C-alpha cells in the first residue's frame, strides 16, 4: 500500500527539490500526535514557509495532509468533542481509527 496524494499532484510540482520534499514528507510523516489545547507557539508564517520547504522532519507546529484528513473523519464519528492540536510524527503507516480514539482519550485525560 502506498500512501500520499494523487500522482497527478506530485507530477504538477515542477520544482524538483520541493517536489521531492513534499513526497518524502507525505511518505515518512504518516504518524500523528494529539496534544490538548493549542500550546505550540509558532514563529510566524514567513519562518514556517522557509523551514517547511527544506525539511520533512516531524514537528509540533506542522501537520501532514493525510493525518489532517484522517483526524477530521475520526472526530466526526465521536459524540464528545475535543480541543487538541495535531502534529506530525514519524511513521510509514497512518493511525487506525482505534489509534485515533486512543489518542483522543489520552489527550483529554492528559
């Protein structure tokens, strides 16, 4: 199984270093971390654009596309809302629905 965006998306990015970084980020940061509230202060959009474009390392202030889509689907089925921040983690397989539920419970009690 290969995770990531449509091949069409990657093929339309003609900036080779940026395309390679995007593909690597989508492939190697499939893990996720939930933290209660909004504790992470970011240095600003300009700095984020520079740092995000040159690294695919996990970050508390960055969120992978796949994890963002998954967490939205996972939270829709819950009866109780949560106030969490979603961060990237290293991983080559995205969390299962059971993993998401464990993370929601841990974030709420943490």
